[in-house]
């Protein structure tokens, strides 16, 4: 069944719809990036759909492969019509959905063969030849695997290998956890043993180390404490009332401890003692406060006395002020008189200045005087100006004196006020003491003496009480000591039990099941290792079979294409790669020597083509597709390759894509009817620009 | 491929696991294989942790 026509739209490099007619030989010729490979991919996708897309193909280049052309909104669709009239059609609906319709014959083939088989025997990808041409043995081995259709083996084995690393880490972690767990248990046993020994020493007075002994101690303390409470005429707490000896020891101890704490503070003697302490403290405070105020009053009184001694009494100061007032009034009067006379003379001087100087009769003394104006000036200065200055000085002095005396009066008033206030405070303190002692304190009584007497009485009472309280507290302390013994005995017995459990832990079901799970994890890891190994062995077996079946053909085609002078016969062999466990391909001559060192890039290219052409013969598809097959072929090799193709075209329809103009020229010489599509420039709006020959 | 690999496996358990992994790959690709192994390992580890916790509790915790 050969391909007759192909319609492609919206698929990868194709924007607008393009139609191809196929002949026994169809050549797609043009530079890189013009849509040749997209045409071959369209056939592949139409038949296989998303099986030929993505990482699960095992083909690196297919991981980010986009089906949809970005320059058209139309869904990608490809239609193939075969020479028997059957039609295959596929439309891309979404990332996860295609619509497809396959003819009956092609459907049968697609069900019988896998995408990998198609990949190996029908469609030679340019990436495979590139991989074979690499210098890296690892990549070349991968290339041969791909050429032989073993990508899926390699792919699955690699994926499982990725997870095995994590699984191994988990196994190691679990193993370490068990080992640490064992060490921890051993460490704990040692610690418990030391603790048991120490507790045993602390409990040397205990007769037997068992639960019965613990019970005995609990009964004793419960009875003793009840009796103690009754003796004090107190009521036990509700919790204590309900407490039984068979209560869990931790709770038993907690309730008893809380009851002892309550009793320590609620015993009647302790309450009385507390009351007396409080009264003692209050009276001491009142005594101190009284003493402080009393001292302040004494101090204030002393200062007042000193003040009066230094400045005189209030009456004396007031008399002094009165006298100063009189002096001031007298001087002010005199000053007024002098000022009046002085102003008359001033006016006379003004008059003389205005009227002339011939009137030489002195208006002051009435005598005729020569240079009266000058005379008057001197007289005025002598009699009035100087006298007024003297009077002003005196006036200022007396005023200052009066001001100072007034200040003293104010200060005296303040001091008297202070004393009065302190005195009031003292009376308040005496009143407070009276209230506290519940009696009146008379003026002739000394509060200090009264308070000290009372304090002495309290002290005597406290001393008496202290002995009783001490005795009862001692009894409570002895209860607490018993509690410590019970607690240590409990701890001792608990640790003994834990140690025994730890010693026997490996016999428990939980322990056994835990180890079983660890083994299960290791078993899972081992199973996965076995699976990886089985995949590699199966892959090797398939590779060997395929190579064996096609050995002669491979050798024949290789010799025809390369015409290598040093290699009479070529043998491709597969062995286990000692490092990875995968397939390692060796290319040897008839004597079994490796020929890789003498193979050129063109020879390797020829070998890849020979393997492909040899394998394709057994495939029931009647067409093959070759994508850029002559990457490194020499001119002669290209010519010879076309000769080999001439043989192939007898059985298969050949669709070949190339950018190599030399190969293109040779391909024109193929005997069969040919169809040539020349791919010109590609543009986003139209897709490939084709010219048909 | 499924049957070819089976030939090289040692027992039924390995064959069953391989079949599970292969089917997971067919259905969900790489993620399918990864999640089958991860789920199995995590489930065993969880059971291991549970038993370990029970043992620790028997010894009063803190071990």
C-alpha cells in the first residue's frame, strides 16, 4: 500500500493547506527550514497521532514538539490517500484529543506494529544519523538503539533508574533508622540501669521493692494525714476526701502534695501567726511614722527659735518697720520742700535768661549781685541740687531697710504656718495610733511608749506560737518525705518494667513487623534492580536478533555505499556495556577487529543508512521515508547510496527529503518514475512555498 | 516488549511489578512509572514508621 496523495493544513510548518501527489520516488528538495521535514512528520503524525509526540517517544527532539501551527487559528489536519483508495485522516482538536479515521488495511498494520517499529523500518529520521555520527560512545550506542527501535527499552530503563536512586536512599535511611533505634534502646537500658541503682541506694530503708510496699506506704500516709487534719479541727479538701490508695500513684502524690500545701497555710496557728505578723508590721509602721513627724516638728520649732533670735520677734520687726515709715515720710516732706524752692530758682534763672542780665538783684537773698545769673546757678547747685541728692540716698536706704523687714515678717509667717501644719499631722498620727489600739491617747501620754509596750506583747505571743507552728510544719515535712519515698519507689518499679520491656523488645510483634517492612523495602529495590537488568537483557536480545537477521544485508549495503578499501566484510555486534549494563555496539571487520578508528563520518553515516535499509525490508509498509540521509556522505558514497536506493525502489515507494544538491542530482538518475517538490522560502503566512516538477 | 522482558525475570512477584510498571508507562508515561514506585515505597515506609512508633511507645516514648 503506497501513498498517493497527501493534504496538510495547520500542522507545524504548514499554515495554509498544501497538497502533494506521490510517485514511486518522491523527492523533497530545498534548503533547511523550508518545511521538508514537516511534510514527512505530517505522514507520521497522521498515522500515529500523539504516540509520535512528547518525551515518552524516547526521542529528545520530540519533547517540546508543537503540532499546532501558531500562525493560523485552524486546527491541524492531515489526510493521506493510499493507492488502494483507502483514506487516513487526522485532526488535532486539543492537547489531549484528536479526531482520526483510518482505512482498514492501514488500521490493521498500525494495530500489529508499534510506533517504534515504524520508526525503525519506515521512517529514517535525520536525528538518528546525527546520533550515530557522534564521537561519544554513549550517544552512538543510544543512536544504534534508536536505529534498532530500542528507544522504549532505554527510555523505561532510564526512568526506573531515576527512581531507584531515591529508593536506595530510602532503604539506607530505614537501615540507619533501625541501627540508631537499636543503639538508642541499648543506651536507654544503660541509663535506666544506672538510675535503678541510684534509686535503690536512695530507698535503702524500704523493705521490699514491689507494688505491695508502695501500697503500704500509700495507706500509711493517707491515714496519718487524715488524723493530722482532725487534730487541727480542719475539714479535708473534696479531692482528698475522695482519694483512695489504689489511685494511680502520680495522681495520689499530686493530691497529697496539694493537701499538704493547703494545710501549711491554713493551720489555725499559722493563721494566728500571720495575723500577729500583720499587726506587728502595722504598729511598727505607725511608730515609725509618728517618730518621723515628731522629729520634723522638733526641727521646725528649733529653726523658728533661731530665726527669732537672729531677727527679732514679730512685734520687734513690725516696730522697726513703723520707725522706718516715719523716717521715709519725713525725708519725703523735706524733699518736697526743697524741690519747690529749687523750682522757683529755676524759673528765676529762666526769667533772667529771658529778660537780660542787667537786673542784678538776687531774688533769693535780695542783694544786688554782679553776674546774678552765674551767681544763681552756683547757689542753686550748692543749696538744692546737692541736698536733694543726699535726701534721695537716705530715702533709698530707708526703703530698702523696710523691704527687708517686710520679707522677714513673711518668712516668719511661713515658718509658723509650717509648724502649725506639722503639728496637725502629729495629732492625726496620734489619733491613728489610738484607733489601731482602740483607746484614747491622752496629751500627757507618750505614744512611743504605748506602741512599744504593745509590740512587746505581740513579740511574746509570736514566740509562743512559733514553737507550735514549727512542730506542725515538721510533721507535714515528714509526710512530704514519705511522698518522696513513694515517688522514688514508683520510679524504681517503672524503670525496672521499662528495662525489662526494652530487653524483650525484639521478641515483640511490632518489632518483628518493623523489620519485615525494612526487608520489604529492600525487596522492592531488588525487584526493581532485577527489572532494570531484565529490560537491558531483553533489549540486548532484540538487538542481537535484529542485527543477526539483517547482518548480510547491512554488510552488503555498507560495502556498496562505501566501497571501503580496508573493510572486506563488516560485522555489527552488540554486547553488554560493562559500565551501564545497556547495549554497547561494536563495529568489527571479518577478523573481529574494531573498525571504528578507521571509519570516517561518511562511513558511519553509510552504516546508519545500511542498517535502516536492511531493517526496512522486513516491514510490511510499502513505503519508506528518508530525512536528510546524506549528512556526511562523500560524493562517491552519495552516488553509491542512490544505486542501493534503485534496488529498494523495486519493493518500496521512496519518499526522500534532502537539502544536498549533489545528492539531488544523483537522485534524478533513479530509474523509477519521480515526483520532485522544490521547497523555496518558508513564510509564516503561507507556510512552505512549493514548486512541483 | 512486555513479554520479552518477562522472560528475564526470576519470579511471579517481579513479573507482576514489571507488568504494573509497563502498564503505568503506557497509560501515563514517565509519571506513571515514577508514581507506582513512589507509592509502593512510601506505603512500606509509612507502615515501617507506624511500627517504629508503636515500639517506641512500648518503651515509654523518647527512644
